[in-house]
C-alpha cells in the first residue's frame, strides 16, 4: 500500500471520528471517538506490517530463485571426447610400441643399431669375412632401419591426416561451448561451461603433444639409421686402409 493512500485514509477516518464526537441528540447513540481513532490506527499498523511481511517474502523468493539458478548445472554437457580422440591419434602415430612388441623391448630395438667400434670388431670388416649368420643379421638390421623410417614417416602423415579431419569437428564443438557459456543463467552453469572449455583446451594440447612425438619419432628413426650406415661405412673404410688393399668382397660382405 502506498504511503499517500495510507495518509489519505487516516485523514478521512480522523475527520469522520471528529464529526462523530459532536453532542448526541436524544435517542441517537454516542460514538466513542477516541476508541474509534485507536482502532483505526491499530488496523493501519497491522496493514503496514502485513505489507512489510509480503515484501520480505518477495525478497526471499528472489533469493531462492537466484540460489536455484546458481546451483543448476548446464542443461547439456558438450564434452570433446578426449580419450577417444587421443586413443585414435596414438594408434595412428605410435610406432615405438610396434617395435617393442616385435623385439621384446625398446632396448632390443635400439640394440639393432651399432656404432663404429662395434663394426670394427665385427669379422665382416676383416680379412676373415662374414659367416652366413653374421651376414644375415647385418642385412636384417639394414632392413629394420629402412622399415622403421618408413613406418615413422607413415605414422606422422596419418596423424596429420587425422588432425585435418578433426579440425572442423573441434571448431564446431568450441563454438557450441562458447555460445552455451555466454547464455549461462547462473554461476553453476557458467562454471560448468568454463570447465568444459578448459577440458577442450587440454585435449587440444594433448593432440599437439602426440603430433610432436610422432615428428620426433620420425626424426629419431632417420638419425638412428643414418648413424648406423655411417658407422658401417667408416668401419669398412678403416679396414681397407689398415690392410693396404681392398678386402675380398667374397669374404667381407658387410659393406
């Protein structure tokens, strides 16, 4: 109730009460103006208190509504399927696991590539020449070096191809997340979408990391193969120099 309306009502009631306080004629009951005024004031106070309670209830309802909004989770979660994406990328780019499973361990794979000292001590780089087993083992190592370079390069290109296919889907997911975050109706929803955006960013970083590993794998495979080939060539050249004449190729088949 507005204050002007309350004041006007009070003024009207007091005027009526003042008129009622005039002397009574015979046969007409006398109105107790003081009692009437007190009753009116009491009623006005009760109306004001009731209005105040209604205002408090409205404030509480607004607070409850705000609390519900701030505790409501996002209507839909737009996750980036990080585990599935990373699994697919690792399956395409992880060539080290192939050689670890094939040869038993990463050390066994690395042991296939030797240095100059190893080849200098090998019979294949001396007048004695290679045995059939030693010759077969050397040719097998050369084939492994070529195969590892090919697989590493293939894995790198497969990873790049997969990322090109995922770029459009990732961009659409990011756009949906940003739009949903802007339309959040409460703190909880905004926080939920913020967490999803952070998860999406972490997923992108993992994919970048996987691609970098694939690139490093390709570079490392080439470096191993190049170092092994250079070691063989250096050992062969040293053997020829030490003997003062070309080594009989029928005996020294390793180079």
